[in-house]
């Protein structure tokens, strides 16, 4: 229920601020949430921190985990737990009591920082100037070490350099296409193991892309618009199939979403949990391993149909509230569906909160389908008598 409360609060904040694209900020249960374009925030948070934006700079103190994502990310917040960061450039200047997990085009652990646990890094250029009390796992085009690593180190790269302060106290395992000379002052040769790196075309393409661009290249407008049109046509095609061949079932599930959103939301959590739990349970039977791909396909199908159903249900409710026809034609329903897909797609451009909205739609849609499935399995109770002893059909 705690996670449900977080989602509800963020949805309410979005409805108020989406039109002006202002920074969204809220707290719940000690956790702090913030999303916007340019964010510079100082925290004294008793719980976890979640931040997303284009340019993000945070400082202060957190007693919980820190989750941060953006194009340019700078972390000056001391945390007593874990740090998770992703961006084009990620710079960590604060102390992290436990683990650091970071990825980006450039990832830098500055000299003023310290990692109390393990560090896992992925990027084009990785610079480690912070002491690490645990192990280091890193993969990148270039890796530069200039600090003391108390634990074991595993590196995957073709370009490795060591600064004057670099020292590895544990074992070093590195993978590259050719052996690299490791100075004795960094680690003795008896604690070093080399693994020849065999790369497929995918790795080579990724490396070539890293070397050709200065910063991550964003898709062009034409490419994005083409993908959007193809996606829109795909969703409208699916909608037309269901609205043509199963209009009553779609109408019933749509009414469930608009009439009982809280109940359907919880059923969505149950239904999605059952689908994801189906994969390991099936695999554990051994004989069910060949059916695991079908389980994954079922999850993708339910996710897509649930997303589409919830967007359509909310759009139809808005149309009815605006005075639209009570029984619109198939063409009008498809137009409403297309508009709904356009709107929810635009929500994806709102950092963090847009994802929350879209995930909420998935849960509502999956919940409606779960309710329909449960009703199908339990059976239709048939006619019931109301207080006036008159037969009434169940909805």
C-alpha cells in the first residue's frame, strides 16, 4: 500500500503541474521525489531520494538510497545507503556508505568522495579517483584508476591507465583483446589474471559509436516521429480488432476501470505479479523451461493490451464528461483511441512522473483484464433479486 500511495500522490501532482512543465516535488513516508528540467536541490532526507531531470545537481544528506537520472548528473549528497545514477555525464563528489551503481557516457568518482561498499560502473570513459572499501566492477572504452581499492577488481576494457595513487589490495581480473602491462606498484603480478576478450559485432559497433561521438547522439525528430506514427498505427489496428469483434467485453472492462479504479488498480498489481511469477515457477518444473518464452510473450501482450485499454477507458470517460455521444460509432471510438495514445505518449516526455502515469495505466488495464478473467473462471452468478424482488442483471 505504501507504493500505491506514492503513485497516487505523484499522479495528483502531475495533473496540477503538467500543463506548465514545472518541477514536480513531493515526499511520502520519508522518501523524496523530484522531477523537472533543471534541478539543483539540497536534501536532509530521512528516507530514499528519487530525482530525474535534464541537468541535476543534488547535495546534502540522505539516510536512505539515492536514485538519480538525467543528462548531466552531479551528486554531492552524502548517503548512508546505496547510490544509483545514470546519465550522459555522472559525477560523484560525496561519500556513499554502501554501494555505487552508475552508468553513462562519462562516469567520474571524484577525489572528495568515498565508497564504503562495492562500485559497479559502465560507460565510455570511467575515472575512479575515490577510495573504494569493497570491490570494483567496471566496463568501458577507457578506464582510469587513481585510488585505493580494498577489494577485488574486475575490468573489461582495451584502454586502462593507472594514476600515482592507484593500488589494488585484492585480486585483479581484466578482460581485453590483448594483455596490458600492470605496474607492480598497483598490484603484484601473482594477483593478476588476464582473460582474452572475444567480442561480437554488437560490442564492436558499440565501441565504434563511442569513439565517433563526443556525447550521446539523440534521435532526430524525423526518426522519433516515424516511430511514433508506426506505434500509433499499431495501437489503432489492435483497437479496431477488439472493438469490432469483442465490443461488449471491451465495454465491460472499460466500465470497470472508470467505476472502480481503486479495486481494479489492486487487481492489476495481482495480475501483473502472477504473470511475472509465472516465469520462475515454470522454469523450476524443468519440463516447463521450453514454455518460458511463451510466458515472456504473454507478459508483453498483457502489458501492451492493458496500457491500450486503460488509455481508451479514460479517454472515453473524458469524452462522456464533455457531452459526447453515449453510444459513439466505431469510427469515433477509434479516433478517441488515437487521441488517447497521443496524449499518453506525450506524458513520456515528463521525466519520472510521466513513467509513473504510464505504469499506472498498465496496472489499470491489466487489472480490468484480471477481473474479467476471474469472473470467467468463477462463473456468472446469473440474475439476482433486488430489495423489491425484481430480477436485475449483473453488470
